[in-house]
RNA sequence: GCUGACGUAGCUCAAUUGGCAGAGCACCUGAUUUGUAAUCAGGCGGUUGCGAGUUCGAUUCUCGCCGUCAGCUCCA
């Protein structure tokens, strides 16, 4: 919402970044202000910012405040550029397909899209044609012209665009309705835009896909065209390079190449087969985590995979999670289901005897395999599957213990994420619209979480309304080696399940009290986490996780025995070592070892066999001089690296 | 689930307008005994995802199903 000026005659105060103040009449164009600062700045300007709000150079100034000129160097300018690129796309599509209905066309991360209502979906040829037409629109340098209109006029202008008419009806009475025109194309749009279409030079259309109108699957499906746009060719090239890098790291490709895991049509979609090498990675993580959580005061439990449906009636899953659950199977007249979550089982263990305040906090942990029905279209490699193992834990505690438990968790998470080399950010998700429990309790819990975070100097952002219906939560977002964000650990406060199960403990006052419950996962799903790790490390696991840590390569048959003995020595030291004595050249076997991303290749020739040494080639050390070291020393070095979990 | 694209040897990909299904790598055998990213030769390998249909003839065209991919919606 844009403030309308209270009194049109009062001058507006613009405070420039250097502290200088300019007074201008309301209605002055930012372009003129920028020109007044410097003509070269006007050339470089993309838009301006007033008190953090971006507007274009040709929108009359309505208010004063901190005034800043956005150039191509500002991150915020990219959104403006991409939004304009979306309009240019629509301009091109409308020229070639006048009957295409126009939907929304916003800027998104790395690019933009525009939704069109068309009878026939677009083909790759269409995209090429649209992109060529866009280049013409750019060459024509149409200015983006903003107009503010009243509702009647807006409806008149978009009389033939039902999607836009619907949007106009949704606009509040006090909202300004504006249109933007570039050459032949007019769009209902809030802006801002770059000055003219000629500013959008470096772009590409990437792909098309169906998208429901307004994200609602009950409404018609539109055709969405995605594109990317940048201010310089170098940035566009860098973006393409990033895509290639992501492709190179794809966990599905690497998983097959490194023989880690697979799926099989006969097993079913979204169900993972862990091969021996993948199982090593997974079990290393599990063993590490087991030690970690035992040190942090957890106790391990196991609960069944298939349980009576009645349990999920009590927990409420059958009511609120049913569409994500596998169907029931009948056993002796009773219905059973694969568990979609581990919490009800852990609660049953808590309830198995009467609990005293002296027992609390109780922390139950399980690597619990759960099954959830996911719609076929959402399945994705290891990252979105139908069966997965959570490193799940539930903490039962008193109200007074919560902040201590949260602090303990933050330590745990920090230690774990450092081990894997992930930087992370923290997000606090608050009360959603439909939530259980009194609002005061939510506020209390949210404040508590915020206080603990602040007390530790941990920066966090707030996701308003992003909490689960049963309680607020903390989400940790991992940042991987190429800057992408992944869902990491989560901690959720639960006001609901203790009520539903009527959980109690006896307090020091000899009265019954309801415990609080925390749900938390660290890696979340082993499947997703390992898939993510593969991409993070590009398949090159650190020694402690590597399925094969050392591969011994005898140069020729006469040192085969020495190499075999060295391999045994490595194994005896607890290392995962293998001997590659295949009848192939050394070059061939070195290449194979590199491609399998083995951390160390230990080459043994005549000299090494005689001296009891190995020629060590560290992964990726192509062209570098090899270290000739005594076998004992090499073993000690790799063991040290393994035990310290060096990255 | 919805929209679109795709599905050929273990993997990556070929196969004029419908006309005998092919290559590289991997695997096996032999030769070679190798000093840091592919030694040479030979061989094995296929109901072209599955099932119908059109046709003298289908990897190719049509329909259905299954799976994968890009998104939408949803999510660990």
C-alpha cells in the first residue's frame, strides 16, 4: 500500500546517502532528482529506493525519506530487471499468440516467470520463437510507462483478460491500481520497472511447465514460462556455470556412478535401496550421531514399524495426517498401518510407567523408519521419498526445563553441523492461522525460544505463521558448498500430543502435572541428508565417511604380494582399504580411483616394496608430486584423519 | 494427483520419410608387466519400459498402463 500525500503542497525531504537533504515538490519524478545529482548517475540508474521501498524513475514521488539510487550493482535492482524481463516475455508472447491470456509474471530467485492461459501448451520451438521476439522488443527500447487508474478504467483496459479482471476484484479499495505499458503491451502491475526494454540485455528462457492459476489445484492450469535475466553477460554465464556445477553434483547421477543407492521399479517409486557403499556412509553417520546424542543425554529406543491404527486415532494423525499415510492392512480384524511418525511410539514408552519430576527430562531417540504416501509427482531421488529413516527424538520435560533443553539442542546442532562442514541459519516459525492451544501459550513459547536464541547471540529470522499447528518451531537451514539452502535440523514445541495422550508426571508437590514435549530431528531423513551430502561434497566424501578410504595399487605383478600385505595392514588398522591388482596399466587404475573419489591411492612399486613405503596420491592431486612415506606413517596419518573427522 | 517432455545393452547415446537394432565405456577372454587420469585385440550383452491397435512390416504412428525428468501443489 502506498501512502497518499496528506497535503500535496508541502515539500518532500529526501535524505541522500551522504546525509545531504533535498527538498522537492510532491509529484516530482525520481528521474529528475537523479539527473540533478548527476547525469552519469541517471544513465546508471535502474530505480530508486525511498526508506527501503523500491520505485521506478518515472513514478511521481509521494513521500520523503532516505533516498538512494539503485544501479546495476544493487542486488535489489535484479528484481526490477527480472520483473521487466517478465513483461518483455509477455509482450513477445502476445505478439506471436494474441489469444494467450496473461496471468502473473513476477521476479523469482535467479530469474522470472510469466503464466499464460493458452489452449495448447508451449513447445520448445515456441520458447525459441518467444526468446527471439523478446530480443526484438529489447531492440525497440520501449519505455515502461506507468499509469494510475481507477477501478472502472482498469476493468475497461483488461476487459479481454479474465485473469486480470479477477486480480482487480481482489485489490483492496484503498490500493492504487496501476498499469505498465511497454510498446504494444499493457499489464496490470504494481511495478517497479527499468526505464525501458533496452535495459534488459542478458536473458534466456529456460523451460516451460504447467502451473495452477493462483497455485490452486482446483483451478485451471496455465502454462508457465521460466527465464533468467542478468545485468551483464558475465553474470549470465556465471549463472549457467552454476547450473552445470549443480548438475555435476546431482546426487542421483553420483549415487549411481559411485554405487551408493538406487531405486527399482519392482520395489516401487520413492523407496530406496542402499548399496553396500551407501550403507557405509549412512552407518558412519548413524554411529557418529549415536555417540553424539548419548553424550548429550539421550537414551535409545526402538518402536515397531507397523502399529495398530488405534494409536494414530489417539495421536490425531488419522485425522490430520491421513492423506500422507499408507493404507491400512487388516490383521485378525484389526487395522494396522506403517507409522508415518515416531512420536506416538515414544509417548507409549513414556507412559509405560508412572513418571516423577525426578525422571525429567526424558530424552528418547530412535533412528525410526517411517512411511508416508507422497503424490507421485513430488518424488525426487533421495530428497523426496516414501520411506525414510528419521533421526528422531522426543524430549519430555517440565515447563521450567524447556529453555535448558533448547539451549542443549542448540549445542548439539552446532556441533553436528560443524562436523559436516555446513554453515547454517536459524528460523523461528510462529503461530499459524489454524493452531491449537491458547494464543498466550504460543506467545510465551515463542518468546522463550527467541530469548534462548538471543541469550546465545544466535542470529535468527522469523517465519510469521510458519509453525506447526501444535506448536512453534526452530528450523535450521544448511548452506552447502555451492551456496544452496537445505532443510536441516528442526525443533518443535508440542502443546498437542501431551494433551491427547493425557501425559502426566508427579511433581514435587505430589500433584499431577502435564509434561511438555519437544520433537527434534538432526539430519531429518537419512535419505535426504545423504543425498544432500553427496551434492555438498560432490561425491568426494571426507575420509571418515568415504566408503573406500585407501586403494592400494601395485605397479606390476612382482610387487603384488607386498601390496596385498600393505592392504591387510591398512585393514588391520581399521581402515576401509582395497587392493586394485587388476591387469590394467597404472594410469588406468589411478584414473578409476580418482573417478570413484577414493581419498587416498597408495602406489607400490619395486622401490616402495623394498623400503616398506608407499607413494601416496591424495584425491584430486593430479600433476602434483607424490609423497613417498613409510607405510606406518601413512596409516597413522589416515587413521588420525578418520578419527578427527577432518573435512 | 495435474501439465509437458522423455523411456533403445549395466551406463552414456546413435538408428533417412515405418524396412535386418548400432557405437563408446563397463563386463568376460587373451596378449601386454605397466611409475600417477583410459595399452591392444577378440568376445558376451536387446521381446527397443509393459500391453493393445494401425500396417505386408513398428524403436519409429495411435491408445492405455508403469517409470523418470522439469514444474505446480505438498513436504523430512
